[in-house]
């Protein structure tokens, strides 16, 4: 694995996002303590607990232990020079072994002619898992923000720190949920852009998916693995599998000849992440990622998984 400041992986079996931090960069994360004002604010605002498990100074670098808001991530210790945090993304609803409150366990709607909307005909009660999802999003948000600062410390532009470490991806997400309040932003290095162009040439499936060609312009190549990772992740987090027609019509993962990607998930009016033309907002020297119409954590994290799955694929070239 290339010695960058950090890498992001997606573990499709565990539905987990993995953050691998270069051990040389770990000391720069010591600002993440329970006394940090951002952490205090998030704890208060979102009612998180317990405070003592978010302290980078206390992170044990060799043993598996919980880390983050409400134990959202697992610190797996240092492996091959990288400190590994595994962040399993929880489902947004949990199925309880009791009758569905909406249909009283009949599995049908009140007219009896369709499946109950709440339990999808399973007859079992479903309860919201919002606190768990939100604490996971907050943990990801905070780690990614601090890794941005860490990148600044090691970048070519920082003259104070003599150790320079390259970086190929920077990502940030929104902590909020609601109409257009979600978001995934960031960018890649020019090295990843070059690899993306090569990937376009190497991939065999030239058939574009639905309307994305019009949306982004020009020929597109379908990214099957990224598409499949997003679809299975969405099903896991939503609590029921994505249907074949939803997968075909609502999801998209494509790459353009110049290395730009276009990812789309379920949502009104094109909920997506894609490369924009300007470099504004990207601290790296490659293409900039921006997003459109992300409302909910489900959409935000599905698109984040898509970006990470793509990064993992392209960085292995
Ligand atoms: Zn029901």
C-alpha cells in the first residue's frame, strides 16, 4: 500500500468504511479529545455518550477497542504502518421480534389489499436506529475533518513541517440530514486522475446506464463493482434489498474518458456525486468532487461508499 497520509477502504462484507492512518500522521490527531469544543458541541447537540471513548491520546495503538461517538468504530491497531479504524455502518431501522405497530402484525395495509408500508409485509415491528446512525456519521465526519488538518501539516505548502507525505484522496461529509442538507465533497490527486483515464481505457463494458450520459455528457463506462457496492450497501442500511428495477433505474456508477466519475443513488431529481470542472474546494491537485440533492444519511453514506469503492479500485492500478 502506498505510503500516503491516509487511505479509505470499503469492506462490502461488513458494510464498513475503513480508515487507515499513516502511523507518522497519528500524533497530529491528538486534538481529538473529550475536551475538544467541536466534540463537546456534537455531544450536547446530538445527545451522544459516553465522552471518555473519544480521546486520541488514550488510543491504544496495538489492541482492538472501541472508538468514536457511541462506540461507532473499532480501533484495530497498527498494521503495516497504518492505524486502522473500522466503522461498520448500522441499518437505519431495526427489526424487533414483536407485531408491527402500524398493521398490528397483519402485514397488510388498512384496506387489506397491499403490503403494510411500515413492515413491508414482514408483520414485524421496525424501530428507528437514528442515534446509532448519527453517531456513526459524526465519527466519520470528525475523523475526516481532522485528517484534512493533518494533510495540511504534511503538504508541500507547509514549510514548518519538514516531513512531506503525499495524499491521493480527501473527503468530507455533512453532519446534517434534511432537504439538500447532506453532502459528500472532496477530490483526488492528479495521480488518481491519470489512473482514472487509464481505467476508462481498460474497462470492457462500454454500455452506459440510463440517463447519466445526458447528465454528464460524452461517452461513459459503467463501473460495475462500484454500482454493486452502492446497491448492496443501500439495501443493508435501508433494511430491505434493492429491487432489480431500482438497481437499474435509480443507481449509477460511471466514468468518463477524462477520468471524471458520476455516481447516483435513489432520490428525487438526481441524488448524486460527480466531478465538477472547477478546482474550487479541493486541496489536492486533481479533480474536485461535488454533489447534488443529498437529503438523508442513507443517500450520503451510499454515495460515500461509492466514492471509496471507486478510490480503492483505481488506486490499485
Ligand atoms: Zn406492518
